[in-house]
């Protein structure tokens, strides 16, 4: 499992970025990826994000996520179907953002094992607990805390493991998808997906 790092609130930039990474698929393996994406902040030919300020914020997180993952991962990502792509992008979020990893394993996976629903309140309780023990989280505004809560639950929904407060195993996932994580010593991700 990824190491605990410093919590930051950058995940509020927005979910798993499925549309953005789909638009960037042809460039993910390019050695000039960062330059291509940065150029698109002004040009907006690839990302198709309506406002400049949103593009700046999103591009910075796309680059961060891209850099966290190996070329091997992005090569694997190229051949995934839509359901698998969304799940893989959730994996990227778990690897990139310690707050997402914490919420997922400290709340969501436990809820799923118990067979209970996951609510906004459940996530809020964990964020409140973290703010009492972590000065980074404590410094976040109420708006930021709320946005993290909303974005996290939206990411679960987008990844296909959450619907109407119910947690579920993802569908339309080939066995070869899971094999990638087993083969790369990332089997913890199967647990993250309730497998």
C-alpha cells in the first residue's frame, strides 16, 4: 500500500478526470507530455475545459497524477475499456492523494466489509477525526472539507463502485485488468475495489 504522506486538498480540483485523461490518451506515453498539456492551458485544443482558471488548476493535477504513475501503467491504461479506465483513474487518485487513500481504507472499505451504506456523514466523521489529529487537515476551510467529501464520493461513483449510498463491486472488468495489479505488487487495489 502507498505510504502515508502529507495530506493536501488538491483533490478538490475534481474527481478522476475521466474525460480529460481520455482526451489525452494519445499523449500519455509522449516524453513531452508535460509540455503538451501545459501548452493546452492556452490553446484548449485537447482538454476542452471551458475556463482558463479551471484548465490551469486541472492541468497541474493531471501532470501530478501522470508523474506519480510509471510509463508501464500508462501503457496498460491505453488498452482499457471505459469501466476499466475509470477504475484505473481511481487507482491513480488513491496513489496520488493520501486523503483519498485514507478515506477509502479507513471508511469505505470497512463499510463495504460490514455490508453497510456509505453516507456523506460517514466521510464527514473521518474528516472531522483527521482535523483533530492532523494540522494540515485542521487548516482546511469548511468549504474545502465539504468539497473533499463530495469529490471523493463522486470519484467512487465515477469508478463504478458506489451508487445511491450503496457500495458495489465494479462490473465490465476483465480478469486481465486485475492481473496487472497482482503482477505489479499492487494487489491492495483489489481490496480497494471490494474484490
